[in-house]
């Protein structure tokens, strides 16, 4: 994993959130994250920021004592209340009334389960280490997490298949051009969110499995009309199909990951906003192994699983490189923590 730069997060991790440093810290936060407030808003945002920094510092004191498994830090969300942060997590639409898996997906997963039933998995596995995970992007204030997770999965799929890494497919193409598309009841609604099933059906069914490049279709972080051009498609690879499995678990996720490549999955990201390192294991998160759909129905964010290690999943997020560990995070494995990996797992086939 890439190391973090010495920036604002480092101050908090070293517990320098004293009142004497509160004003300089907030000023630095504004500069680093390009935060501009009205005169009226300034005092409110500063107060929220200082409250959050205090909570981060208190949490990290517990981490230093070995009482919690992950660190917290300052990032672009530190001037938001918990309610405001959660309001930005509208990346998944309502769950369809019918979530039955397609017969082809049932068959593919059955074969995969049989193949990996007694498989000797490595203790640690990472597609990052194999050089096929593309760079972390930032979705901004658009509920386009699924577009970013699916695009990242497709970039890796092309790289695994061809040996050539192309790091810049255009997420806005999916946001705009697949808006309103549905597959088996799973829809895509631009910045209002999408299910991976919709995007992974849209590309092979409507565009011969091809994806537009970022150069041809730049990201705007807002809904727009479809502007795809015949010359804008990436020519180095194409999707042929996908495996989308609803009602899954860690075993399915690990088999899909090792067999095919990075996997799109979902989680309840409500406790992820201030994550800065370590393995996320939050008292405030449910475990799908105990709660079932009452847990996974809370999922609100799509991410890309790129590896695993002892007791954790390694995940690429779409909140920029200043979030977490250079844009990545680790989350506890084995129990569907925060609903992770136990609702839907999707992977493109190239």
C-alpha cells in the first residue's frame, strides 16, 4: 500500500487537537480541501470541525492503547455533521421487490463454489500487488459510487485479460448514458445512485461491452444528457458478461476475487467517514452473519474489493486519495461487518 503524506491527518493522529491549535488547524483544513464558506456559515462549520476533531483525537487515544482496531483522521468530511455525511451516501437506489438471481448467475456461482470448496487460499492476496488496480478517483458530491466501483472493476478486468493497464475510463459515461436503465429490476439513476447489475448489463447489451474514455467523456459530478461518441470508446478491451450474485457471503466474495479480479460490493458506510487506517471494526455497525437482510438493507455505498488478508478485506474507495490509506481501507472480514460483501457481489467478465 502507498503511504500517506504528512498532511492534516497526521496532526490529528499525533493528538495535536488542543484548543491552542484549533484555529490554525481549521485554517489549514480549509486550504487543503478548498473549503470556502460564507460569513454566516464559517462559525458553524468551524464548530462542527472542532467537535469532530475532538472525537477523532479521543478515538485515536483508544487506538494507541490497543482498545480499537482502526484510526480516525481529518478528511474532506470533517466539517460535516453525522447527518450531513450520511445524506451524501445515497449511492444505492431502493432495493427491488424481487431480487432473484438470474439462472446464469446461479450456475456460475455453483461452479465457482464447487471449484473453491477445498481450495487452499493464500493468507494474503492483493490485485494491487499484481499491478492491475487503477488509481483512486473522487466521486465528489454525486451519488456515483457504483459507477466508480464498476469502472474500476472493468479497468482491472481489461488489465488482467490483456496485460495492459488503462487507468482512465470515464465514469460519467455510465452516470449519463445508463441513467434510467434497468436489469432484472436493478436500476441506474445517475447521481441518485445505481446497482452494479444495471451497469454490468448496460455495457454488453447496449455498447458491445465497450466503455468510453475519461478523455472523451470527462467527469462532471452531476447528471447530464448522454454525449457518447463513436470515437470515444476504449479499444483495448470489452466486457462479454458479468456475474452478479444477490444474497452472498465472504466465501463467494473470496472465490470471485481470486478467480476473476476485483469485485464490486456494497456496505453501510455510515461509520467510514473519518477512517484513516487499520481494520474497520465498529461497535455501531451490524454484522450480516447475525442480522441477515436487516443488516444488509442498510447498505448505502458501493466499493471495489481488491484483496484480503488475515481478518480483513482490502478495498478501493471513490473518495479521493486523502481518504483512508491513500484512498483504500480495510474492513473486518468473516461476518459481513457493516453489511460488507453479504448483499451483492458483482464482477465483470472480459
